C-alpha cells in the first residue's frame, strides 16, 4: 500500500497518470484475456468444437506437431527431438556454475555436426530425410543455429581482416562486409535460390536448404564481423604489446589474448544479432521453405480451419517472444559469468 | 672482449615530423644494469621499445644476442623470447588469472607443458613475494601487486635480459617501494637489465651505468657515482638540480 502511495499516487499529476494508464490497461487487457483465456476453446479436435466465441486453441493444439516438425516424417521425428535435447543441453551448460565456459563450448561444437547428421540421416544408416521436408520451428532453429555456426568463424576472420595491416586483406574484407550489409536478406535469399544454380555447371546442384544457409550465414557473418570489430577496438594497445613482448605471434595473440576479451565486451551486440537473425529466418518463406511462421501462415488457408489468423499469429508471437526473451536471459547470464575478472 | 648482448648503432626514429631518437649508440654487456633517464619526451621509452622490436626504427641497427632486429618477424619473435619487458601500465591480461597470465607464454610460445609452466609460475610468484595471489584476477590486485605479477610474467620466460619501461610511474607512492625492492633484488642476482625510470634512488642503488637522454640523443653516460657527483654536461646538471631538489 505504502509502495503504491509513494510510487503511483505521490501527487495529483502522478495520480492522474496512474489512473489513465490503469484505464487503458483494463480497456485493452480485459477483452484480450477474455478472448485468449477465459472464453477460449481448448478441447476438441475439429473446427466445430470452437463455439464459445473466444480463441480457438484447438486448432493450434491439433496442428502443433506440424508447426514444430514441418513435414518431417512422423516415424523419424524422434531425431528432431534428440537434436533439440542436444541443443538444450549445450545451452544449459552455459548456465551451470560448475561447468567452465570452455567445456560448454566444446560440447556445443560437437553437438552441431552430430545434430546435422542426425537430422539428415546421412552416414548413420538412418533413413535419409530430404531437407525439403524440413519445416516449422525445427527449420527455424536449424537455419539460425547452423547459420550462426557457419557465420561466426567467418565473422571473426572478417573482423580481424578489416583491421589487418595488409592492404589487400583489409580492403577485400571491408568490401565483403559492405557488400553483404548493403543488401537486404530477401535479396540474398533470392540470389541463393534462383541465381546461384545458374552459375553452377550442368548437373551440379546444391541442396536448397544449404544454399539458403550459406546466404544466411554470409549475411549474418557481415553483421557479426562489425560487432566483433567493435570489441577489438576496445582492447588497449598495451594488450597487443604485452603479448608481443612475450614472444606470442599474431594468431596466438589473437586467440589467447585479444579475442577472449573482445568477444566478452560485445556479448550484448552478439545476442542482438542472433535474435535478429532468428526472426529474419522467417524470410525463407519467399523461396518456398516453410519455417515456423511460414507453416502457420500456410495452415491458415486450410479449408477445415478457416478464419483463425488471430490464433495463429498470437501463438507465433508468443513462441518467438519466449525464445528471444530466453536468449536475452542467456546473454545476461554469460555476461555475468565472464564479468568475474573485472575485479 | 665479449660481445655486448644488446648493441644499438646509430638508431634514428621519427614520429611524423618529430624526431624521437637522433643517432643513438649504446652497448649493453651481459650482467650489466643500465638505467636510462631524461626529461619526458627525450626518447627513453622509445629506445627500450626499439630493443625488443615494439617500435621499428627508421635508420640504424640493433642486435640482441647477435640477432639483427631488422631480420623480419621470425628474428623479432626469437629476440622477444629472450628479452622480458615490464610496462608502465602493467598490461596484464585481465581475463586470465594471475597463474594463467604467467603460464600463457611459456606454454604457447616456448612449448612448455602445463605442469612445468605452473611450477615456473609458482617459483617466480614467490620471487616477487605474492605466491598467495595465484588464483586471483589482475584487477582484484593493487597496482603494486599487479606490477609484481607483470615482472613475474616476464621472468617466467626465463629471459636473459629484462627491459623496464617506467615500471613505477603508474603506481601510488606507497606501492612504489615494493616494486623497486623486487627490481633491486633482480639486479642483485645479476640479471642484465635496461631500466627507464625517474627513481634516482633506484639508479643510485643498482645501476652500473646511467644513460642520460635529451631530445633523442645520449647526453651523458656514466656510473652513478660520477653521474650524481660530477656530471659533465650542463643539461645533466640542470636536470639533476630539478629532480633532486626535493
């Protein structure tokens, strides 16, 4: 009570503002909550089960598997689950206080190729699942995670290259970054899916997902490179000199002294780019791939479930928000852990 | 007569239009302790930074253990493995613990095993009197402790020569002594060293020779007894009267 008096009603101006905001909240939230929760339909299996006038969550529940797995064959979906669990464990490791960041990183680096092999089924004797069947949240996550895994090393090399003292290296890295940053992701994806095959020799074909992945990762790489370069610029010259005076060469200096510090400085910027990329991957819709949002949108046209756009989009927004919020929490956690050395 | 371990011949260095070094000749013999002093901007830091290739010179020649520093990056790296350096601003690696700071270069640059490097780290931390700080991060230590860690880090490479670039200039007055004591102990153990400093007490106590620089040139070069009691040049007298007044 006293908190409310101090913070919300401490003068007639504040009181007025509080009342006004309260009114707007009630005006907007009450009908929404009523629609989304209180008079929503949760049980059933058909369109006709939605008859209360609220949100028809039956549709989302019925389609949930498709939203998650796309057209991945039902019998093989356990592979996606295993991959998801691997990824979860990898991310969880960064949270556990007993596990060092290095160990978590090694696990993540091992989990990535294992996950890829598991999903494609190549080399394990599992039935191969073509990438055109991939879709839903699984495709969104694959595009983001694999895109980043490829983008990150590229970004580090570009960032270092842009600060190189060798003019050829510096100019080509700068040109590369500016080229990719100056082009919208949609254009990149179009190029990857339509133009790239034209340049390949007859008969040679690259998987569509792989092409999109290469496009996405070079695009993300250019952005990440600039974020990382910002971190490199924050490292004082004395650090380079100290490493040099100890007889460490360029690469050893970078790997053991400069990059570990620079990357820690730019964790917020890195997570920012990751979140942006996670949401941007939805653009693969325009080259005929059905990511999480794409597959929801496609299902809105289903004759059986017409008129449920609001439910679909609200669900999509909720899922995107939860994941992005989780990522930002992850970033705060990583930042705090690596902040120990600041004394 | 033995060859000098560091031989500086007619070294010139410009920063833009400013000439930092104007024809320096200097030889350092094994086991010799040289103190370089002079007013700010006289080129003394530049001179020691040229000795391990942190600055490149515009003309002249520097050889360290008969290795010419102009011989490309391999030669420079070779020299740096036998020349330790201590900076004014410590320049410890803040993301590594004290022990990791000490072990990094011996393992990555000299190829020592982790166990051997840790043994060395313990040994030299004891030598600078802070073995109990091994697990801390640099920024958790006082300035004096950080500088002593920096000295230990350089010693972990077991260098033949130590360069000090104003090692006490960034320290609080009450921490200067602990660092000076460590440097004096090293000098007493016979380490070859070149030390840029304003600490005339240190110069008097440990130097075999004092080199006085002004405007990029060596004005006077003499053992401390001579340097302080009977300086030859007027510039030296003027400098000494200013810094020894209080």
